[in-house]
C-alpha cells in the first residue's frame, strides 16, 4: 500500500517520524511535504496530498500542519477527497468505517509521536463498512457535485 504524506513547516519533524514509522511497517511512502521549518503555506501541501490520492498515485494520504485543521480544509477542496482531522484513534477508525475517508489529518502541535502512531494505525487498519454508510457517503459526494 502506498501512502502520500505532506506537511507544512510546523510538522517537519513529526512528518519524518511518521514516514519512517510507515516504512518500518512495510508501506511505500511518497513525501510531498516541505522539509524546511521556514514558514510556508499549508494549502499548497494539502492540495499535493489530495491530488496524489485522487490521481491514484497513493491509496491514502496523511496531511499534517500545526493543528491539522488548515491542511484538512485545503485537502477537502479537491474533488473526491474526504479528509478528516483526528486527535485520537477512535475518530480515525470511524472516519474509515463510516465515512470512507481517504486522507487523515492531524496537528503536530496537538498530538505527540506515540499518539500520532496510534491514530495512523487506527486509520489504516480500518475498512469502510458500506451499507447504510455508503448511502451517506454518496449524499456527501452529491453535495460536492452540486458545488
């Protein structure tokens, strides 16, 4: 499985740690984030993550900024993306099971490394349940189609 990971200046260290963690677990990782701590604009990197997912370059995306919120907003502007901000594992699990989210976002200033690893594991180890949840995801995607 291939994971695209992107970040802003606030999340360079955590991005590198999560990237290494994913590689240790056997995932292929595509880094589209910044590697500098000089202030940059998170929407650029959120879009890069999202486009890699919708274009099929990666199965899932992980986007990290200071809080996870700004970069998730940028990701969600790309048609076909369902990005979620998760600060704990349960929401990450449910984002996959019920919402079929394809990009996980969190904040480097909000979660530490160990918690980030648990969030990532919960997201990647959960599967979409379909059924009544598919109908709801379809309704979300219908909103996107209407603009």
